[in-house]
C-alpha cells in the first residue's frame, strides 16, 4: 500500500523544527518501514480492480469478399496523369479538374504529421486511387448487380431502408451504386444524391461550399482527398424542413489495394433538422488499403444536425478520414461516432461554432483490438459568444491494441459566455495494450466556464435527488449541476447492426482511467 | 507568442507525446542566447543560521550524470549553459531535520544567476530545502537553474520553490528527481510577479511505493508567461503521484499547464492525478492546459482534470453580504485557491507576507 499521505501532511510543517529523535531511533524507524515494505513486496497480493469485460467485435459478415471484377481501375501511384484520367472517366467539368490539380500540388509538397502514429507505410505507389465496379447507378435495388446487392443485403442495409430510413446511398469501391429517396422528401425540396450528380445538377451550391470547410491545406490527407475524391453523398435540406427519419449512406470497399476517397457535403439550412447515418466497412486483405474521405457539414441558424458513423474498416485499412462541421447562430450538431476497425485510424471530428449560441455534442467510442492503433478524438472550436460544447469519449483497448484520445478545445477571443465540458474515459483490458489521453485546451477569453472532468468539490446530493425526482437520470443531473447545462440526448442509433455500438455507448466503464 | 523571425527560436520542454502543431502546446520558448556571457553572483544567503548541514561546492558525479544523461531538463542547450556558465553550485547531503534555505536575489550588479544544485537525503531521513528567487523591481534578470534530487529508500524531501519575478526577468528552472523504494518528495511551488518562467519538473519513480506530491500556486501578472511542465514516469508498482496547479491570471498574463503522467508497464497499483485550476480575471489573459495521461499498464488509477473560469458570483455575493467590499472578496477567494500551497511553506513570516502580497495585488488591480 502506498505511503499514508495524511500522516505525512501532518508532520510536513514540522520537519525543520529540530529532531528530538536520536540517530538510533531514526535508524529503528527506518528499519521498521523497510521491513514492512519488503514484506509487502514479497507477499504482494495485488487484486486487480473490477473491470468491465468487453468481447472482441464480431467481424463475420463484414469480412465477406466478392470476386474482384471491375470496369475500370487506375494504375497505382499518384501523379497529374492519373488525376486527369480520373476526371476524364467521370466526365467532369473543368473547374472540378482544376480543383483536383491544385490539391495535387499541395499534396506533393506536404509531409506527414510530426505527432501521432507512424504513417510511413502509407505509400500512394501501392494504392490504386480509383476503381469503378461493374455497375451503373441504380434507382431500384433489383437493378444492382447480384453480388453487390448480396453483400449489402447481408449487412442489413436495404431491409433497414424499408423500415427506418428516408433514403439510402450505397457506395461500392469508388462509385455509388444505389441511391434512393422516399418520394415525399423530393416534394419538400430535400436533395439527397450522390456527389457526382450533385456536381452536375447543382453546380452553384456545390461551388459555394465544396472544399471551403476542409481545405487541401488542412493536412496531407485532405490534399490527397481533393486530388482523387470519388463518390460520396450530397445532402441539402431547405429552410424549415425537419426530417423525422434518418438518411443513410453505406460505403464498402471491396477491391484490394484500393483507396476510398468519398466526399460528403451536407447543408442544413436555417431551422431545418436532419439525422444522417454513415456506415463503412471493408473485408480484410493483406495489402494496404487507404481511406481518406472528407465530410463537410454546414448547419444553419437554429438548425439541428445529427451525424452518426460506424467505422468498421478491416484490420489492414489506414483510416485517415476528416470531418468538420460549421455551426451558425443557435445551430446544433451532434456527433455519434463508433470506431472499431482499421489497422490505423486518425479521426478527429471537429465542430466550429461560429454563431452565437451554437452548440456541439460529441459521443464517441473507440475499441482497439490486437494489431490496431486508433488515435481518435474530438475538436470543439468556440469562436462566438455563448457557445456550448460537450465531449463524451470512451476508449477501450485490448490484446495489444492502442487506443488514444486526442482532444482539442479552443475558446477564442470572441467566445465570451461559452461553456465546455469534456469527459474522457479510457479502459485497458490487459497490460499489453496501451491507451493515452492527450487533451489540449486553449482559452483566450475570461468569460468562460470550462471543465475537463473537473468535479470541483462534491456535487450536492440534495440537488441531484431533486432533479432525479423529476425524472432526470443521475448522470445527467450531475452534469447539469456541475456545468449548469446539459441537454439529455437520446444517443441511440436506429440500426439493428448498430445494437452492439449502442450497448457500448451506454455501458458504464468500470475500472476506466481518465 | 513565439517569435521565429528575428531571434532564433530554441524550443524547450518538448512534450514526450506531441500533438497538433497549431495548438502551440508542444514546446515552449527556452529564451536561450548563445551569446550570453558568464557573470558573477556573490550576494546570496544560505539560511537559516545556526543549522548544521553537510554542503560542499564539489558536485557529485552520479547526480551530474542523472541530470545530463537523463531524458529530463528544459533542453540540451539550456543544460549545457547551466553547466558551462554556472556561477553558483553546491551538493548537499541532507540528514534528519536539515533545512537548507537559499535566498537568491537578482539585483543591480548581479542580474544573472546560473545555479546548479544537487540534493541527496540520507536513507530514512527527512529534510527541507527551499529556493527563494526574488528579483528587484527594474532589474532585467536571467536565471537558469537546475536542481537534481536523489532520494534513496524511505528518504523524504520537502522542496519549496518560490519564484518571485518582475516583468523583465526570465527564469528557467529544471528539476530532475529520482525516487527509490518508499521515497517521498513533496514540492510546494509558488510563481508570481510576471516575467517569463519555464518550470520543468522531471521525475522517475523506479521505487516501490514511492510518492510524489506537487502543489503549484501561480499568480499571472503583467505580461507574464508561465510554462508549467511536469513529466513523471511511474515505473514501479504502487507509486503515487499528485500534481495540482491552482491559481489566477491577471492583466495580460498567460499560463500553460503541460503535465504528463506515464504509467509504464509493470506499474500496477499506481495512482496518478494531475489537475489545473485557473481563475481568469481579465479578458486579455490566456490559459492553456494539456494534462496528458500515457498508459501501458492496465491496473492503475489515472485522473486528470482541467478547469478554467471566472470567480464564482454566488461565492462573491455571499462574502459581500457579510460587509466585505467586492475587491476584498475577490482577493480572499483567489487567495483561498493558493492557500493549500502557501500553508506548506515552513516559514510563517514568509507565508504571511506572500499571502498579503497576493491579496494586495488582487485588491489593487
């Protein structure tokens, strides 16, 4: 057992007051302490703390591989010729090609980050940037080629579509193969289509927003993304339209040695609301597979956006996705993020709160098993007054996996009256694994209320009881009292295959650190 | 914040686990100047008088190695400057109830202090060492100090560090400690007065059941820039670490709490806590914190916290209803944050005078 702090702190002020003990008495005291400690060392009966046990994720259905047949595939590597080829294959307008070439230049000058996991194995010379499967875009599920349809059927996607969803997009390798939207959505002016179509049919809107929130200069893999992007979704929700059923996209990478670079652009106009669900998976191969997608979200005044992701890439995947949301006055964004797959992930969904009263809520679970290095987190950047952010993150590592939480909270000069709360828990299930928590906080305005799990003093039990008596669960009652704000949010996903993730989100991790 | 244009920027106290570069949290400006000359430093006092002690000017080679060959310290250049341009050095082998109190003034005629201290406490003994650096108004001082501490089995050292700077002074302090079985190191640390201060505390704990407790109280003033860097490696089982930085920022000051607690494999049963609490008293201050927990051992308890905000209005109201003017009330509340550290200072007069200085500074802002 460690030294007794209370005793030490009691005699600390008196050490220098001269010693009435003789040398022999001091030696005797020391021998006593040493013997007791040697005894403890020898008969050490350390009892590990009770810990939540979590089983490995069942990959089962996700690891199905289809025969690799394609219509068109670029050579491995990346240069101007390949970029032009991709653009030509897609028959893109000139301005799109130009954006690609500008991004390529940025990529060629860029370097890997000086922090985080080692990305030296990500070599574009081993990756084929564009693979078009043998399928034309279908509106009817029956028209999608058997194998592809089969895979998605097994993953539960079309079934879910019938029951729960307003629209589904399914992307296979580099192209969207299925996109359908409930008819009533079309009437209210909601646009949900694949990104290529959006570029052709809505060039004005796309030009206004595309590449402005995540720029090629942001980091190396954003530049790469803009050079070779393909596929992805475009969502436009007009003013005042509130979708009460979610939209969903599912990305599946089948080809070995290919890269997935989808771009999702979501624009939620003032007073609108939408829930968007994204699922990603790929079967396991022994080659390098890279995912460097981008998600740009614009949330208008008083609009609400919920973005749920389950990233379950195969264990050979490098997942270097970028997600960013810009939230206007009174707007709200909720991120729900589950990261289970990939060999290596670097994923930090960022909320940029630019309008007064904007808020951001992030709930994330990361589970790293054997051979995985998942470096994930969240960013909340407060640039306007009275903005709020809440980050709730759970990281679990097992069997030698590495699961890191890397958080960022920035309170800018103009963010007076802002509040921010972060709660991060890390659970290591054995001593082979590793979990690091690296939260970065910078504050530039005095009128702020920020806590990183800082419970200042005990929370008033009476106040908690009062709130619970009104039907508010204990954890939320505590949050309300400590930080003065908290909106109970139903953080569940409506998918059957997301049952496991929902369980993990609600699990109270016993024995966690942080 | 960091000038990379005219003067060359020498990074110091680089984080063992770095993060996003744009956050500017990975390192600090070490204010290293290769053209700095050696300077004399004569007027300093080792008190209290009458206390017997064992102190010599010859440095112990083992502790030298611990400092120069280890992984701690602000930066290799700063450590070399400390060795080559040193103008005050000593090695103290401390016995039971020893109290070494270094009074280190920076004033006209001696504005540069490059001090190199080594402390070893005999096994099973308890001792106190205090380093009181104070800079007179108007003196543009520079201090580059190192304190190397070796605590063998069951030794206990209470290390008191007072950095009372002025707006024109720069302070680099690297403390390196090694704790053996059952060793205990308590650090009470006070930073005030503005100026640029880099506090770098590195500690290895290969000792079974060793204990480290650091309590830092800071008051940011003027254009002060305070970097609080802690790097603790919990190596052995049942080690116990607690790091708390508590204080307030006034005027245009800035403070950066960069603590790293690393639970190495094999440190089962270890407990590590770190926390940074700041009161922001002006809209021009800047508070940064990155409390890092690195973990390679599953059966440990690690906690980190960071909190920043203004003075609690309810508390202020309560105190004012008892007839205390608002400024006084503010002084009381900020002082209350720093009292746990101040109370540990072994000199009651000094403690009172510091408390008064802090109180006056808030009341008169």
